[in-house]
C-alpha cells in the first residue's frame, strides 16, 4: 500500500516533513505522521461431511467460496474457503431367518428394524425371524 502527499508517494510508516511557501508567500512546514495499514488475505481448506458453516453461511456443496470484508485495521480483507463436502451413505438390508441372525457383531433373536451407524455409513436391517 502507499500514500501520496504533496507530490511524493510513501510506501512505509514514518514521519515526513514538507517545506514550502504558504498562500501568503511565507515559509511553511507541514508534517505527516504516516501509518500504512495492510489488507489481509487468507485461505482455508476444509473437508467436511454434509455441510459446513462459514462466515454466517452454510454450504452443502463442494467449491471455492470467497468472503470480502474489513480486517481489524479497517482495511480490505479477503478470505477464501476451499471446501470439499463428503456425503454420508446409507443402506437397507432385509433378512428372513430362523431363530437368530448375527449382523455387524450383534446377534438378534427377535424380529424388528435395527440400525447400525459407523463413520460415513448408516445401515438399517429389517429382520423377520421365524
């Protein structure tokens, strides 16, 4: 970032003095106390299941999203989100068996609908035992 003052361009913080003549033709001195504030940028990479909330918006699709705002110094701020949404999966199994049925390590002895959840997988079994 830079700042132009009295025909000079400044690119760093500092105290600068200009000397010249005022409107009445007398010597004049002006002092500039300069603080140059910097804009900010950031990039965030996220992998998430189903959805992701970021800067007040919930995203359900993979993509690159950009947010423009103002940083704490009052300068422009640009944040980029690189988002990968992974979808959960489900399956349903119907079983007809005699006496008992073992499913995912558990033995069932009565008819019913049973659910087994694991990372990124929801399984439902409908058992009919006779």
